[in-house]
C-alpha cells in the first residue's frame, strides 16, 4: 500500500511539474494558437483544437498538464470524443504525430462521480455510447457499478494503421486495478485547447462616429439677440 501511494504521488508530482512548466512558453505573435510547439489539429466546425503529447504520465498527470496549458481564452482539458468530428480529429492527429497502437489518455473517466463515466469538459456522452468497441471495452453504459465505485477508472484509446480505434478502461493513478489491466497506467495523452487569436484583431477602418453631446437629449439654448442700438437722431434744421 505504501509503495502504491508513493508511486501515485510521484506520478502526480511529475505531471504537475510538467504541466506548469508549459506556462513559461511564450505565445508567438503570428499564430492563432498560443502554444504551437505541440503537434495539433483543429476540430472541424469548432472553436478549439487538439494537441498530442507523446510523454507517459498517469491520468492525473495528464489532467494537470492539459489544465496548465492556458491561454487568453481559457485552459486546456483532456480531449473528449463526443462527436464524429472529434473522433476523426484524434485519428488524424495520432496518425500524423503519434504512435500507432499506443494507448492515449482522453477525457473520459469515472473520477467525476465514482459511479459512471463522464467527459471532463462536460460534453454529452451519447455519441461514444454509439461506438460498439467503446461500449464493449468500457462496458457502457456504466451505472452504479461497485467495482467502479471502489476503484475509479480512466479511459484510453489507440489508433491502428487502418484507422480503427480501440478503447481501454485503466486505473487512473498508475497502478493496476485488476489482473486484466495490461501493465501500469502510464500513457501519453491528448488535450483540448480553445483557439486564441494573437494579436487581437485590428480596429475597424471606418471613420469614427461624431462625439455625443455631453448631455444627451438636452438642446443648448439659442444664442442671445444682438444688443439694441437706437437709430441716430438728425440735427434740427437751422
């Protein structure tokens, strides 16, 4: 028990150290993404993108790493798979910049409730429950399952060369949760990041509007009339 606790705390510490190390990376002024140093892909039809990290950490470490990558819009979170566009983006990203058949952490876990799965960013779970391999591997839907309550589980996924996807439910803290878990739970991960424009957009080129009067709705009084001067008097005849 003591060894497991030490392993968990060490993995958490490494994850947090790695995450907050990312805060020192400055944005580039000619890129719409604050941190272009990681391979990324924009999710079609959305205002966010996915980043891939090929470094093995626990699920807790991956959560901290994504959260530490903030920009002017918000902070990162482990990526959801709540639509076909998100799934295809992850497949393309892993195929281009990841390791095929390697498990990657994503944002599906029972840590939120200890009774069922949910996405860390609050996305709807309906889509992933339509994927037959996810339903089989993650035993979806999970409702009030005693083993999940006793040991929270975190989801990982892999991509094969033919673009098929496999899912697995693993322990979140680096330890095995059952004899069926293939090895300890240290994996690379995928973050969801909000898009941020840098620098801010230029102001409009149209001429500025005329300034408003100091008291809207109040009309200043008319100017005073010119002073009255009596007509000149002619001198009497001599």
